[in-house]
């Protein structure tokens, strides 16, 4: 079985298309489940998601990482992954990650928007692209030694055995979560593969530049073992 977690914060305008597409597209991969983690939602997201997925609701904000970790706790799949609520990564591209895992046996496969082979249908604003490049260079590569091009793309899958090893160790709960997760996967002996994908930026992203300083501080504290689990 494949478990796909979708963390969501006030996504009533975007999530139904995502869930409808994934519900249909994942049928070709065999048994699956979709888990939507409603992270302090104040809108109709839980009601809409319930038509397609198992829904976990939390009254207060968990953060992207916190939402994914809650999804990990209830996921039943042999392969466990997550994707964004905005459908920037279409289900046919998510299926490429599963195909790569089955072909190579890698314990983790992540979507890659940075390779020459990737196709960007609609790009991020220039300032966001520059910020993304700077973040990937400074934190995943230099601070954590991850030899990957794109730590933050919202499409990742893992073999269950590595999720079970790593999830209890996690301390980050915000947008920086992906870097810590991949670092801990690597430290657990997990082979990480990247797959170039077709990707379209959604200008309604919930990410804001105001989060970057806290992301950096949390990652530095995590790397040197002084970040505490919430």
C-alpha cells in the first residue's frame, strides 16, 4: 500500500482538485490511502477533504513538518510519502517517484525541480528562485552535507522502515522540516534518489519570506544537537 500525506492549512480553494486527481491517478499504483492533515484550518478544508481522504484535524497550527509527522503516525503503507495541497506536483509526476523506488530499491525518492531535465511550466518569482538557491546551498549542502539539488520540493516518498527509524528523532516542525528529514534519512543509511519532474508554481503558496530566519536558526540548532522536540 502507498500512503500519501497532504498537509493543509486553509486550502478550501485548491485542495479538491488535488485530491480528485490523486484519488484517480494513484489507482494505477495499486492499493493506496490519502491522509489530509488539517493544520489549524478555519475554513471548509476538512469537509472537502473528507470526500476523498482520511482527515486528521488539529485546532492549532502544527507547521508543515508537524502535519506530516502526524500523518506518519497513522499511515499504513509500505511506501509513505507526502505532497502539497496546491497540486503543483501532478499525480503523474508523483507516480514517477514510486516507479524510481521500485526500479532502484532506493529508500527515499524526492522530486527535483532544479535539474536540467526538470520542466517548469510556470516559474517562481525571481526573488523566490534566488532565495531557494541560496537556501539549498547554505543549509542542505553545506551545513548538512546532503548531495541533493532540491530539498524543498513538495513531493517525497520513503520506505516505511526508514520512516519508523527517523520520525521519532525529528525536532523540526516548520518548512525547514524537509532538510532535517532527509539528513536523518541519510544518517540511517537510506539511499536518496532525485527524479526530475514537471512542476508548476502556485502563486497562492502559504510560504512567506518571514519564515526564513526561524528556519535557519532551527536548522543550525538541529545540526548541532541543541534543538528540542516540541
